[in-house]
C-alpha cells in the first residue's frame, strides 16, 4: 500500500450551538461535543483508509472551557498514527464567539478507529507518511499513548482474571 500523509485526510468541521444543544444555563452539553468529535475523527479515518471504520476508544477527552449557545464550534481532526488496521486521530475543538470574533480552545481528544473490510473484520490501512516535523512529533506522542493503552488493557485484564479466581 502506498503511504499517505495526514494532510490528505484531515478535516475541519463546524457546528453552530443551538438551543437544543445546550442546558438551561446556555452551556453546551458534553455529549453534543463528543458526538461531533467522533464524527470528525471518523471522517478522517474513512478518508485515510477508504473503508468502513469503527471507534475503538476515546482517550483523554478534556473539557478545558465551556462553549455556549450561539457560538460556532470548529472541529479540527488530523491523523496522528497508523498501525496495521488502527488509526489514532487527534481532534481539537475551538469555540468562536460570532459577535466578538474571540476563539477559545475548549476541548481536545484522541480517538482510535479500526478499518473494516467487506467481511466486517479488521483490514490493513495505508501507512502514514510523515512529511513534517509536526507529523513526526504527533506520531511519537501517539506511540507513547498506544503503549499506555496497551499497559492499561493488561492491567484491566489482570484485574478481571483476578476477580474471576475469587
């Protein structure tokens, strides 16, 4: 498979925060943000793999600042790492006050997707071509997160096995 750069699949999506997206105080519901983060990440995964993809995990979802009704959310999603069939995508969320033009970084998340073949099983995806220093940094940071996820799974499985023995 021919390697592809992160720039070939990155997306920027927007969403205007409407009354149905907010609580009575006018703050955006976290679940609305999560839905749009997953959508943006899924588009990147599908663009890179050109396959159906499924969300495997959402890591490090951080709510840095609230977003409010009437603001424009900007979702910037980019591929950080590629395994055999998995892809880590980072999504940065910014809120723009449409009256003042102020833009704030409100959320960040890392998501992992797996590409599925026509048989519904994981399938190989193109390797990631690292063309910039930023792409190389993101790839190395994603490798560290991947190792942490692996260790967390081992701990969870170990706890699960221990509970089964009791």
